């Protein structure tokens, strides 16, 4: 695709990066050449449009579309896992208030793996 996103973005998984990726997939799914639409960029700075203009070959757009779908799926799975862990964590109540260690007694260290 010879698109130079590094000239435009510092983080491809940020809000702007994902908006640009989604625009590339949406706009170029049926055509082979083109650029990201102006609405995908908040501010058009010099060189943005040129950096995002490329030869969008159908197989590359398809691969990008598949990668985006996997990214979305794994992001949702991670959110579901985080929510489940949060639910389990809040359901567990401590046995009692934590007491400060007694002076002079050795503290038990948990083994690190």
C-alpha cells in the first residue's frame, strides 16, 4: 500500500490512528487507488494527504480489513476479561482490616516467579 502513516501518526492504535485505518478500509474497499477522506483527519497539516495517498491494492486492503477485525475482537475480549476480573475482585472481601507489621518480626516474602 506504500502509505507512510509514520509521517502522520505517532501511535497507530490511538483514536486518530484507528479513525484513519477505518477510513482506509471503508473508502478503499471497492477501489484500488485513493486517499483517506478529509473527514478522517481532524486537522489537515502539510503532507498528511500526500503521506496517506497510495496504491491500495485489493489484497492489501483485505488484509488490513482482516487485521482490523482481529484487533477489534481481541480488544473486546480484553475488555470482557478486565470486567470479569474487576467483578471477581470486588466480590472478594478481606478477612479483616490489615494490621501494620509488628516491629522486630520478619515479614513473609511471597516467592517471585
